[in-house]
């Protein structure tokens, strides 16, 4: 008898709870038609990225902090084999024995995706925390897909960098003025049929119209491999070192 009463009591409580929910839902009258709403939710994300790291020869003996150069490769070097990253640009030159006065970080983008500005920013946070990075002298450069990534990273975090040097890249001329007066030296080949030179030209034009004293080098006889001449030019590195926040 007591067991029956207990079960009956539980059933009664559930019925009341469901009825209460239904009543509460029915009492919330919504305005019909199209309305403006706002959605906000914090989502945690795990970031994992392989990268090559170069430290200058005098890194351990020097007391001062060092400028940081972030190099972004092109689409052909995506994956999980860091040897691919050494195919072009500064990682190639370092692999051949060239020395730089920078800390150089060369991350590798996973296959079948584009550079993520948020992931790259998280990597830079990690580098600043772990190494002797001068936060007033952080530079970004990249080629092809990495050129697009360079423009995008600067637009997303314009106050973080001292200068950028995108090579045969592109972006959105309607929003590029978000980078403000950030020093820019862009490079492109006039005979580039993979990423037409106009991709850089329209960004340069937009920046000049909003007061940015952007530098732009066009190689008249060069195709998509504008990075060869660019990264072999010591003037690029001299120019970067002169830029400071």
C-alpha cells in the first residue's frame, strides 16, 4: 500500500511539472513577424599548429629582446610535413645557411583549409610568452595564400604589428583601411596569371586613398614567383627593421 502511494505521488509531481512548463511556455508571447535579435556565446577552441622556429645566433648571449618575423607559406606547402615549409621564402634561405637578426616563426597551415587569423594570433601569443620577443617589432610576411593571410591578419589585428610585407596576395579593398597607417611594402609580378597583379593593386590604391603611405613593387617580367626576388632582397629586411610601433 505504501509503495503504491509513493509511485502515485511521483506521478503527480511530474504531471504538475510538465503542466507548469507548458503553462510557462504559453505565457511567453512572441512578437510575430521579422525582428532584430542578437546572439552571443563564448566558445572555447583548441589550436594546434606545427611551425619552424629560427633563433638568431646571439639569442642566448644577448640581453635585449628580438624582433619577430612571422612567415606565411603558400597553398602548396600545407599539410603536416614541415619540410614543405622550407620550399620558399625565409625558411628556405635559413635552411641554406642565411642568418637573420630576427626570431623567425614559419607556421604550417593544415591541408584543405585557409590561414586562420585567430589561430595565427594565438601562435604569436605563445611566441611572445616563450621567447624574447620585442612586441613593438612584430612583422608579418607571406607569399600567395600567405600573402592573403598577411593582409587578413593585419586587417584583423592592425595594432599588433610594426609592418607587413605581403607577396602576390590580395584581400578586400572595401575593408583594408582598417589597418590604418600600418607600414606596408607589397610585392607582385606583372605577369602573374595565378594571382593577378590587380589583387595587390586594388589594395594599394585603397590604402593610398585613406592616407597610408604604402610601398608597392611590381616586377615587370615576373610571374607568380615574385617571392624569389623579394626574399633575396636585403632591402626588405633593412626596411622591416626600421619599422617600430
